[in-house]
C-alpha cells in the first residue's frame, strides 16, 4: 500500500495513544464520526485543511501523519521481513512502522546486530578453519603433551632407572612442561583477542591489505606521480615482515602503472557524470577491462553514491583469493576460496569475456550488489609455456535507484561454511548455520 494511503492508520494510532474518543476528534475537526471512521480505515483520502485540523487536534506534525515512518525505517523492516520463514503472514512494513515506530526501530536494530554477529562468525570460522597461526599453535601444544605423556609414562612404570637417565627424564619433563605452559598461554592470548580477532593479521597478505585499508585504498602519493619505492620506504614499520613489503612493492608497481594509464582526475570526472559502466570506461580510456576494474576500486569513497567505493577480489587459476578489498555487506573470506557461484570463478572458464551478475547475499538484508568479473591470461615464461591466469571481480553496492535496468539477483554467499542457502547446487560442505538450525 502506498505510504500516503496509510494516513488514516496513523491518525487512528495517534488518537488512541492520546486517549481521544473518535466522536470527540470528529467534533473538534468539524466532521462526522462516520466520516472520520472511514478516514481511519484508509477508505477516504485526506489532505489540505482537514489534515491540518486533525494534526492540530492531535498535537502532531501533519507531515508525520501524511508521510509516516521514514524510508530508512521502512527499508530496514523490509530487510527483517526478507529473513522471515516462508509462509509467515506479515503486515506491510510501512503499516507496522507507522503504527508501532518504537517496535519497528527495535526490530531493525536487532536485525543489524544479527548481521554484525553473523559477519564475526564468518571471520572467526574462517580463521579457526584455515588460520596457520592457530594450526601451528595447536600442533605445538599437542606435540608437547605427547612428549610429556611419554616421559611421565616411563617414570611411572615402576621399573628401576639409572640415576643419570632418571635425572635426564625429570629435566625433560620440566622443560616440556614449561614449553607447554608458554604455548598454551600464547594460544589463549590469541583466542582471547575477542572482536579484534577479525582484524588481526597473521599472514603477509593480511598485513598488506590492512596497510591499504589504513590508506583508504587510495595511494595519494602515487596518484601524484611519486615513485613506488619512495612510498614503500615511507611506510616505516607499518609493513613489518619482509614478505609483506615484497608483496607491497609488487602491488604499488602495478598501481603506478594503472594510475599512469588511467589518471585519477579524468576518471573522477567520468564517475561524477554518472559514467560508471566498466565496459564504457575501458573504451573511453582505451585500456583493458581488468585494469579499469582495479582503478574503480582504487578511487576514494567520496566519489561514489552513498560514500561506498566498490570492493575488489582477485584470484589465480587455482581459485585462491590473492587480493581482497571488502565493501560493507560483502566481506570475502580471509582464508580459502569464496562462493563457487561468484562470477569470479565463471570468468576463469571464460577468459577475456566480461561478466556482469546482480547478486544478493544469503541471510543478509536486501542490499544488492552488481559484480563485474573478467579473467586474463599472460605468458611470462613464453608462448609455449603454461599461462598465468588471473580473474578480477569488482563488487559494486547498489545504492538507491541507479536508473539502470535491474535483473533478477542471484542468491550467493561468502563461503559454504557460513551460507544458509539450503538448495545451493554448488555447495561443497554443510553450513554450520544450517546444522545449528537443524539441531535447534
């Protein structure tokens, strides 16, 4: 039902909240109780002078009666309804928001909190499953426990042991116990990181991405023509490991080449004019499709609608994610591969062919994304040697009415482990979310 058509419902709610009888309100507004009854049941349109008289009588702003709940609150309720079980009879979100704005705001806030916790579960599950730091720590703990068990078993056997060997076993037991205590303390400290665990860096790739995130993913010095080596030298201790610095040098060299091919100012001018289609931009600047996808992800947030710059994901021929720039509502997994339905992987099978897919993430709000994917093949070792394949995927949030034709979105996830879609044809393993619901 249109928002304006629910004016009567809002009048009825405010009248009841203020304890005003229908006959009294009708008398104050110079209309009959029967006509007011028709208005309150949305059977008569209302506006102008009568709306103002009713608003004055109820001591409320006429706009509140005519417009009702804000579009943000209504869209938030639509996201809540999208996650409701199929077949549930729900009132229209505008009707509910207009009648119970307090409860509506609470429902929307709970939905947002649920989404935040779901993202934390994704990251922590990803880390627990693939984190090399955690794997090494557990291996160290188990190895030490095995050594202690073996030594204590010899000492507890009751057999006579020469004093020299007995002293050696006791010393080994003491040293292994110390090592176990240190390993356990380090492991507990790592797990106790809490919410920060989602952002802790344990791999050089994570270290690089954290540094880029601190720069806003836009390297102003390189945009201004600085040498990549100078930018890397100025990073100081922010890139601590040699491997991360090596990866940063490779990334900055490519960034500088991309910036030279597509300067930031002309690209920002094109974006401001609404020219954001990657294919059109690639033709305008006469560059490859993959390069324009990378450049769009390197632009500042302020250049895009809603202040949300696109995200970016790269992968190699094995499907391993080699670069991740997340965007709000779409955070690729930190370890392993992503959802097999991503066009990123489809591009690997269709190199040099641009792919565009409208998607919505399973179990999330109704925010949709447009994904642009493209794969290239290089032959750095020579024509007769195996090629190096790289797929690029731009993650563009749909903010408001973009004016372009909307296609039916594809329901995807970030990874199988935390995807609630039960009928997915590409599922590799059961989801911990579906298992939890089945056990509930």
